[in-house]
C-alpha cells in the first residue's frame, strides 16, 4: 500500500545511516589505536 512505502524507506535509510556511522566510528577508533601504538614504541 502507499502508506507503507515511507515507513519502509525511512527504516532503510536509518539502517544505512547507522551502518555508515558504525563504519566511520570503527575506522576512526582503529586510526586512534594505531596512533597510540606509534607513540609507545
């Protein structure tokens, strides 16, 4: 039905946004960890 489409679309966009955010946060955390390792050595 027409009413369901926006909800599905919003859910999908939220899922994508969350996935991208998690990916960015994961990459950032990895970069920080690498920087800390360099300082120790």
